[in-house]
């Protein structure tokens, strides 16, 4: 099995290092000092109190790697449309693409059924670039629950979690998704195959769409956002708006709003990825987490007043940060 991790940062590097340790033929596409360190010293994974070093083929040029069985795209979601052409040398006739990104993926309405089947979402896939360049038929859904960080170039620290639910867009237990699940489980990653991966996508997005922008606007950590009456109420309202939209598309939420908020609060004094990006001067994942929910609401005529308000604020915050 040949697996390429395109965007081997913290989460991608964690997945790849674990797969390599289980004997999978893994390669990384990365850049900058992180790439140079991994080329020189291997990828160092700090996990469960020990340091594990994996020698993995690393490059900035996908053309060096050849066709793969699986390609994990583990970039920030807003960066993916820009690499569609660069990924092409990795793709053979049967290569599967695992969309390890936050928010709604480009293939969401592939084999969805109903009146919106085949719809592309401009907020996450402008011009249908991924749909046309990758092909929705290649996609395997994957939800990223763990947290990891780059402690130093070439060094990845696993923070918590190892759950990566997988699923085919049509809900089948195909040979390719089962084979991938088995490989990930052998690498000590929890990779259950879900019959409706969209439910899992929305469950994670449900929290991200409110906690991320609120944290970036207030600089508060998850424990504060979920315990303060004002920000908890705002989170709840945004989540109820999103729930109404998702249910119009057949999504089922296995937990209620209060339990989802309490689950986030239990993580503790954690800075969301959006706040971390803001503090580091990086672009924030606004469109895949908020604009796309607004867009899907417009498709079914579902109003999103609180999401609209927070979306306008976080976009203004990003413009001010870019101008500073």
C-alpha cells in the first residue's frame, strides 16, 4: 500500500508517522524548515511519553513520488483548491483521495441523492476546481478529531485523541475504505467506517462553526467560551441554526446541543485552530466553517442571522489582521 500525505504538518505527520511505523509505504509532501528537518533526521513523533523516529520519504515535489493508492490531503481547507494541479502526478486510475480537512468537503453532494445531488459549493470549492480536478469519485470522507502540533521543525507532538472516522460518500463499505481502515487500525489509529460520514462531518463542524470564530474574536479558550453565559448562548444559537440546515439535507445529530457544548468545554483551556492561526498571522479557515453553512442555508431558504453576524465580524477581524 502506497500512501502520500500531502501537507504533512501536525495532523498529517501524525497519521503518516503512525502508518509508517505499521509498515505502510508512506511519503510526505511538505515545505520549508519542517521538510528540511524531516529529510535530515526523519519525522520525530512525541507520543505517550516517548519519541518515535520514522524515516519517511519527504519532498516538496509530488512528481518525485509517483502514483499512490491513497492520498491524504491534510492542508488547511482554504489552501486545497490551489494545489489541485500539483496533486495530479500522485493520481493513478484507482487512487483514492482522503479529505482530511475541517468543514464541509468539496465532494459533499456527490451521490447525495435528492435535488441537490451533484451541487458544488462555491465557498469551499470555487469554480468546482476540486470537483473537476480531483473528481468526487476518488473521495473518501475522513473527520479529524485528534489534536497535534509541530513542536519544532520535524518534531510532531501528539496532544490528544486518535479517532479518524472514515466513510464513502454513498455509505458503502467498499474494498478501498475497508482496506484503509484496517491499515489505520493496525497503526494504532481509530478508523471506524461510517455508513453516513456526513453525520460525523456535521458533528465536528457543529462546534467548529461557533467556537472557532468566537475564540478568534475574544481570544478566549474553550472552557471560557462554554462556561460564560453570553458566549455559550451565542454558540447555542449558531448551532441551532446550523442544525436546522443540516437536517434539511438529511443529517442526524446523535447528541444534543448542550452535550456538544459541554464536550467542547471538557477539553479545557484549549485555543481553537482559528485563534492559533490569528495569533500566528496565518489565514483563518472561515469559508469552510462558516460561509459554507450560510451558503447551504441559502440553498434551502433557511435563515442564519447569528451565523451571518459572527461571519461578518470574523471576516472584518481577518481584514484588520491582514492590514496590520
